[in-house]
DNA sequence: CGCCTAATTGAACTTGTTCAAGAACTGTGG
DNA sequence: CCACAGTTCTTGAACAAGTTCAATTAGGCG
C-alpha cells in the first residue's frame, strides 16, 4: 500500500488566515474583551436584533437556519479569523452556535460600520471577504443541487483539508470538530448516509479514521476525484490514470 | 371554486426595484451605451477575465456554473436593475447568459470601483445589494438542502410572484421566461420532476397555465403553504385551517 | 400548415431516507 | 484506572422520492 503525495491539497486561495496575517479587520476588534462560549451555546439567534458583529479568535462556530418542522440547514462553519453577523438587516437571519469551545470578540454594528467605512484599507478587505463568502455559498449551491452523497462528503473533507493545510497543520490528523449530524445538515444528507460514506471511504483506504472527530487523508488525489471537481483532473489523463490505479488500494 | 386574495404575495422586501427608484448605482451606468443580447447569448463565461460589471436594463439573465460532466447549476436569475459581475476575483466564477432578449449597460471594473468607492452614498447601497444577494444564496441553500421537489417549485413560483407584484404587474399572468430545464437546474431537480409538479399544481387548482411561459397563481396562500415557509403559517391555526380547506379545491 | 424543439407522461429503477437495532466513543464517578 | 451511562455513530433492511429511459403530445415559429 502506498501513500499519495500531500501536495494535492495545496491551493492558491486567499483564505482569511490566522488573525494578524494580513487581517486588518482584526484591528477593529483588537481592543474588545474576549468572550467565551461552551460547545452548543448560541452566540445569537435568528431573529435577534443584529446589534453586534463578531470575530472568532479560537474554535469553530456553526451557522444555521431552521425551517418549519425542525429541519435544519447549516449554511457554514466558521473558523478563527472569520467574521460573524455581517448583514445589513435589522435582525440576524441565522443562528450562530459554538461547535467547540469558542473565543470571540464583539463590536457594535455602528462602531464597525463607522470604523470600516472610514478606512480606505479596511473597506476593500471587507468587500473581499463578502465576495469570498459569496463564492463559498455558490459552491455550496452547486454541491447541494447536483452532487451525489459521496461527492458531497468528499468535497467537504477536501475543503477542511485545504483550510488545515493552508494553516500549516499540514500533516496528520485532520480535525472534524462537528458531529455527523452537523455534517449531514450542512451537506443536505442524513446522519446515516454521512456515516455510511465515511465508512466506505475508510474501507477503500481514501481516508483513515482517527477517533470520531479526526481523520487522515490517505489519498488526496482520489479524494479530489471523488469530490467531482471537474476542475482539471476529470479531463487530465494522468490524474484519471492515477485514479484508476488508486481504485483498488487494498 | 373560489379565488384566494392576492395580498398574500405582498412583502416588505427592499428589492432593487425598477431602475431609477432609489437606485443610485444606476448612475454609474447611465452614460454607457446599451448593449443587446439575444436569447441564449452569453454576456461572459466562467473563467473570462472579470474586466466589466453590468447592469440589466431589460430582460432576464441566468447565471450558472458547470461541473465536470456537463451538470449545470443555475445559481440565480437576474432581472432589470440587478448588477452582474460583482466579484473581487480576476476571473468571473460563473457564466451569464441571456434568457430573454436582454439590454444592459457595461462599465469597467476599475471605473466602477473608483466611482463607488468615492461615493459615501453608493458604497452602502452596493453593500446592501451584496447582503441581499447573500441572503438569497442562503435561502437557496435551504431550498436545495432540505426542501422536497414540490416545496422547491412552490418556493420558486412564489419568489417570482413576489418580485412581479413588487413591480406592479400585480395581477394576471406571471411570466416564466425560463425553460423547464432552467428551472430544473436552478432547483436541483430534473426537467421531468418540474414538469410533473407543475402539472400537479395545475390540476389541484393552485396555479393555472397560460401558455408555456406564464401562469396565474390562483391560490397564493396555498402556494405559500406548499412552499414550506415555516414563517408564520405553519404555526398559525388560521392559515393551517385555511390550508386544510384548500387541499380539496375540486 | 407543418416541422422542430420543449414539455408531458408512464414505467422501471436508483439513490438516499426511514426505521430499528446494535456498537463504540466520551466523560464521569467510584 | 476501570466500569458504567449516555450519547453519538454505525449498520441493516424496507421504503419512498426523485431519476432515468422511452415514448407521446403540444407549442411555437418559420
């Protein structure tokens, strides 16, 4: 059994990055006290008056909407450096909840608007973040509208792997702090389907479980192909050959 | 057989509105020549250098992404007043194509940035539009992740009905300029499923076909309930009673 | 009026869901 | 440190919603 090269995960995304590295917007929050949230605690609820904006210092947040009969859709997971509560509405249009223990800083909306609006360096930065968020939302629409369950899970793992490798934890176990239910509600699937596919990916040797909340990506190229990112690989004969070879790793 | 009141469609959305009505951003485009696109013509392709921004003067555009093996996802339909090509990337990340005959105006990105960035009235307007776009994207994620085929089609019709009624064509035939394939690719369904559900809605008297590209919404309240907008109706005993009554219109 | 594409309709099938156990991790307390 | 309890996760079998494939019908435009 072999191990695929890790480079496959490298990407040229301009991710928010750890706080401080080119994150001018962090300056708006820097003087605020840190607040702490235990897993499961809500930072705010859908419908609350949208009085504040938050920046995550540490931990992971899930952002979701609920429709009628308890169906939940997680629209995103937010990581250190990300902003929460951006919206020009009177009320938040989603709930934000801690997945792990979370530390964050808060500023009032008026303070934030004032400070960003007055700064010619901060403005484009905020704008760029909104664009990134929009891009992510569109990718998610593609995933939800047209990808199979396996492609969804593979895409999800890949996204997480890329974020992690961008943040230097390049090697070993990849943290999956959220539960299977969170993943399901993010991917538009059920718990059971997510579980079955994780199992299948494991038994095929694409990933390896490392406890319930961490995995190792053993075959990043294979994962990219399974994610159905028509990108390049789909038409690249080398990658395709590679995939054929990788189909039977055991 | 009765007809439900039309008020059900009224909404307090701050939609872009027809050009001119509170659309300061139109001023950026006003001096540009109108360009015309025939149905099916692309305004730009995913991957093109993102050199320009556009404002729709007339007609409807579809914006979509393609993955690998020709699967298409329409991420939105754009109407007069809407901006196209907003994005901080070097390249467009989706294709924009005329659904109907379209008239639009174009400005270079640098010109747009310059003009908007220099204006304290335009900036928040642009920001508000991005927020609206983000909100729409999130609603679409909810639709795609957790709604049934019938709920998706009902939601879609409702959205169109609301846009139309906001624009004063309050009464009769609602234009559906896109094909069934467009609807399917927007709703994450197949042509056949969309067709079946349109037929079912018609036979139940919720809507009435008026040629292939127009319908009349006969029972707006029923449509709202079918759309599964947990909003209020789900818990409002009156609306629920109304829906029970309306289940058997024939 | 007639052709051509788009839309409808039916039947078989597939993917993912639902329902129902059972297994495994986490963390708590003895 | 181990055992227990509670939850989360996995696994299987039956089911259902939507897809696929294959005609058929209906619009719309020349």
